[in-house]
């Protein structure tokens, strides 16, 4: 774990950390885009991740949005630092119905300790995207003990 956090390549640190998130493996989520201040996480449709009306469950939407926002902030952190979420607020704009979902996290305001990120989840039917969730997330820069 210490080697993961000490790498000087931010995208490599994000990918290594993401690979250790067993929840992302369980969901079948993958990293799609990793750039300074931005991360996209893709999730294919699975019926077992949906609620009673066939829409992606809100808990799943917020899970991938949380990771996208946190990792967006993490791309701007240095070696030896890690990230935790301290707060998020999500607004659900439309039912998440599609064959795949993409959560995007973008850093709006980086900080020494706290970074504010905008997160979105889009549902895709083919190439047609619907914005389903938008929110703000506060990520905390931490130094593991």
C-alpha cells in the first residue's frame, strides 16, 4: 500500500488505489478517464443494481459519484497522501435508465486540506446521455499513519 501512495504518477496512483476498492470490483465499475482534476467511472447496466422500477439504485449512483469526485481530487495530491470524503450532496434530476452509466468528478476548488468537486452521473442509452445526478463533494487530503 505504501508503494501505491508514494508513486509520483498521479494517474498511476489513482488506478492502483481504484484497483484496491473491492466495492468497485463488486459493482463492475471501471476507470474510464483519469486526468488532472477529473475522473470518470463507467458502470455497465446490471439488473441486480437496480431498484424496484428498473432504474439504477440511488445508492449505486452515489457510490460511483463519490469515488469519481474523490479520485478527481486525488489526482492533484502528492505522493504519500490519500483521500477521504467528508461530505456530499446529491440532487437526482432524472431516473437512471440506460445500458451504461458514467460518473464524472471534477475539481472545482482545490485546497491544502479540503477540495470541492462537482460530480455528475449520466445514464446512456446507446450514445444518448441523460444527466441523472448532480452534486457537490468535499474531499479531504489525508496522510496515512
